[in-house]
C-alpha cells in the first residue's frame, strides 16, 4: 500500500467530483460505495496484533508464541526499536524477541509490536515522511491513551494504545484514495467549516466512520472499533470508558484541554484517578505524559526506518 503526497495524486476515484455544490443522490451513493470498496481492498494487519490484544483474555500466550507470529521483516523492526537509545539499548545488542522482553519488559515490547505492525502494513510507502504530522499525532495519542487507561484502571492497556494509534486511520484513507475530495475538504475547513461537517458534505462519511469500518475490516474487537468510529461524536455503545479515554487523549494531544482540565473532564464523567494520589503524584503523571509526547517523535523515526539490520531470531 503506497502512500503518496497528495499534491501528486490524481486520486483513484478522480472521476467522482468533489463539487462545492451538493451532489445528486446517485453520485453520493456511488462515492460511498467507492469508499467502502477501497476499505475492503486495504491490506490486513499482521496476525501478531490480534495475538497481543488477546493476551488480556489469554495470559497463557507465551513470549515465544508471540514471536512466532511475526515474519522476519517485522521482527527485525521490533528489534531495531528495542535496541534504540530510548529503550536503553545504546550499549547492548538485543538479538531476539525473547531477549527484548527480558531487557525492556513485556509491556514495552507489546507497545513496539503494535506500532511497528501498523507501519509494517504500509511498508511500501515511499513518502510516509510527508504524512509525519498525522502519524506522529496518532502515536502521541496512543501513548497518552495507554497512560490514561492505566490511570483510570481500564482492563486492556493494549486496546487503549491501539485505539490511539489507529483512531485517525480514516484520514489516511481519504488523503490517499480520495485526493480530490481531500483537497475539497481542506478548502472548506480553511474557510471555517468544521472538519466533520466538511467530510460529510464532500464524502457523505467522516474519517471517524471510515476508521471504524477499517477497524471492523481488520477484525478489531467491537469495543475498539466502536471507540474509533465515535471518537468525535461520543456516541459509544460498547465500551464508553475506552471511548472516553481515547476522546480525552485526542483532546489533550490536540491542545484543546490542559492536564488539569482533562482531569476535571474525567471527574465530571464519573471517572476518578486513585483517591490516594496527591498534587505531587499528579505532577509526576503530567510530567510522564509530556515525556510520552516527546517519545512519539523518536518512535516514528524508528518505526519508519527501512531495512533494519538486526538478527531477528526468536
């Protein structure tokens, strides 16, 4: 799946206009069908992603079994990140998935696996750097969502992380497969139109709705697909707690909420951090969140690096 700069794309459905006028019903129907068709043609995520997600329900899944679900290329990328300075690998050579788990911890390795798996899915990308703002925002959201999931005692930290990582995947599909409509949406938002309203007017679907359908296509659990599909409209029906964590992580990363305002928003939702925490504890958490945001840039660079030369034995 090749990601190209929108300025060079003609769009795979360039025959479908992105008129500023309202489209006739038949053309709207054709456009929606085209969106669904493109989603169906997207590549699937590596099987290891679902194995990571299933570990919350099946803790007996071993590290060795997890490593066997990765192909050599993906395993090499996982090891490349595990060997990075961020994970303390400057003076050591982590040469296997099992070794990585021992050295950097199972939680960190699962985080690396989920991140590299998504980028591995788009491994033919020539211009992924052009989409860095979108990818980096998603990675920041993933890291913050995982911390918030821990803070508010969500059962699956991995689901929170993957929700943050993939919540804007619909924007990527619009930008790649519907470039004409993408630029029409951009023009409308620059003129003051709300993004979701612009997407509805031009595509009859929002990027969140598209993202939800992609999540279903990839076989994500229902609560994960639901949180992605409704990360703007808040109309969650499966797991509102996961939905709220993703929603506020996105708001925080986007600068729409400060740390204290986010805590207050959670409190108004009936979600509270541990009662034993004092202002010092909250200060530490805020610092950790800022460190996670800084971590996203390093992870993006490592995840998109091509052909890492690492021994990828189990």
